[in-house]
C-alpha cells in the first residue's frame, strides 16, 4: 500500500483521538465509585433488614406495655368495685372480698413492675432503632454524594465522547479511504498506528531491531509500513532516527 507521508501522519491524530475516545467511553460506562455505590446499595439492604428487626422488637414492647396498661386499668377498676362492695358486704362476703383485694394489690404490684421493666426495655429498643436509622442515613448520604459525582462524570464523559466523535469524523475524513480502512481494521483488535521515534514504535513502546530498522530506512517514503512487533502502521517522521 502507498500513501503520502502527510496522509500517514494524519493517522497519528486519528489514533490520538481514538485513545481519548476510548478513555471517555470507559468513563461513561464505568463511572467513578461504581463499585462503592454497588457496595453501599447492598450494605443499605442489610442495614434496612436490621432496622426492621429492631423496629419489630420496639413495636412488640409497645404492644406488651399496652396490654399491661390494660390489665392495670382492669385490676384497679375491679379493686375499686370490691372496696365499694366491702362497705355493705356480709361477714362471709367481706372475707372473700378482702382476699380478692389483697390478690389484686399483688397483681397490680406485679403488673407495675412488669410495666417498668418493659418501659426500660422500650427505651433501649428505641435508642437501638435511632442508632440504626443514623447508620442508614449515613449510608444514604454517602451513596447520594457518590452517585451525584458519578452522574456528573457520566455527563462530562458523554459530552467528551460526542465532541471526540465529531473531531474524529473531521480528521479521518481527510485520510484516503483505503489507508483509513487499513487503520480501522488494525485498530479494532490492537494498535492502529504509531510514530516511529528514536527507533521505537510508540504504539507498543518496543524498539526495532537493526535489521528491521534497515528495512524501514530502505523503504520509499510513501510505502505504508507496519511495526514488526504490534502490527500498527509505522509512521515515519524526522524524529524516527533513521
């Protein structure tokens, strides 16, 4: 294949745009913090499950206190009725009422102790729920911040990709069709083109051997040459050291 040195040098600009385009595409599809955001999402699910368990414990205690308070109300009302009946009861009835009042007093005492214990547990459970809610809030805050940063990067990368594609179309449009087709075939699987600078191919950073350099030096200026190491189109300039 033949192509002027000027046309071959344009391939270096195309290759540079392609490198930047590849980087921008990577940033767009693999935004910063992607792994951490996924980790936080999984972490939040686990934390939310833990919160639900703690809320369940708290709500069970609230229900228990409600039942105790209902029992206390019932026992107190019954005790008051027994006291009223005691004033007009017969001797036999009075003994039974006094025994029941004594039992109710003990029952009330036990209920009040149980209520106090449940309320202490409820205080601990509510603190536990608040603690877990704070943990989730912190996770959400970090997730929101990192997601915003990732979205900003994706937006910037998308803009860059669009601009680079326009730039590539403009630059590549000045390259002869056959030469550009050869470059594109190579670029799909590896390096499309590289500058030969100081006897080194800048596409693969490998130095050419003496015999390879001799072949390059003997070739006509419009011959399209390829790097013996990576296969990229080897673009020669005054910097090639030939």
